[in-house]
C-alpha cells in the first residue's frame, strides 16, 4: 500500500484540474488528427476492453497543435488541451475505416501465438512508403505489427526505427494515465483523497517536460 501512495503522490503534486466537453474528444478524432496513442491495461492487452483511453495530438482550425487525454467508458477522465509543437514526421488523418477493435482482431487472426499487446497507436507517417494511416501495435515480446487503417493489410517488421518525440510523448502520457486508473480504486478504498483529473493532468505536464519542452 505504501508503494501505491508513493506512485499517486508523484502524479498529484502541484496540479490544477481541468475538464473539456465530451464532444471535443469526438470532434478531434475526425478533424485534424495527427496521432492517437492507447493507454493500455498495465498487465497488457488481449482485447479491445484492455484499451483504457487515448492520448490525442491534433491540429485546430488555426493550425495550432494540441494534445489531451480522454478515458474510454467505463473509466472517466479528460484533460484540457495543451498546445504543443506540430509533428513534422506525420500527416493529418482525414478519416479511416478500420477501428482499433478491428485492428486488434486482424492482428490475432494473423499471429501464430497469444502475445499481449503493450502499445498501440494510429498515425500516418509522412513517407511515400505509407499510402494510408497505420495502426502500429507492439507486442509484449517486442514484435511490431502494422495494419492499414483503410485496407486492413497486415504486415510485421522488426523494431529498428526510432520513435518521434511526439510519439514518445503520447506513449508516456498514455502509460502514466493507465497508472492513474490502476491506483484509483485502491486509494479511494483507503479513504485518501484522489482526483483522476489532477492525476491525468500531471501526466500530461510531466511527459511534456520530458519529451517536448
């Protein structure tokens, strides 16, 4: 229990709580979206239910870029958008047809083992080799799966390319947010004060300082 309090304390120091309307999250996933990174159950994922929420990076109508986190039901929690530098290595995703749950199904249909997925993101790399947005899934054994977000095409490759700073930031944010969700019940049951909004907001601030500042 002491470790739980220490983890919570690290993400609760010097934070202000914010909230944004749910419609904001819905609109940014179809308008000016650069990147979304999944927050995944700490024990790893095997179904869509193990995706706890998403970190979004998007461009608004003024061509400014922002990021925020939004939990998926039954979890709650959403942060106010933080302005960040626009990604130089990605292009905007106008739309896509394969949802994350379908991408997970496609992955397991093509894999010959029961690896759990440890990371999942949607982006459109700014390269001629990427004619469509890609779901990129990293498994618990280090395999990297790419699935076309329009075609559903599956291919696997070694993890040899470096991660962009914005992707590292979003992965940091997603992992931290998953940690907030994992300690919420334990802390509330102990009677201690806990704010999910504050916890997740501090995740965004800390990861921004580490990777984008």
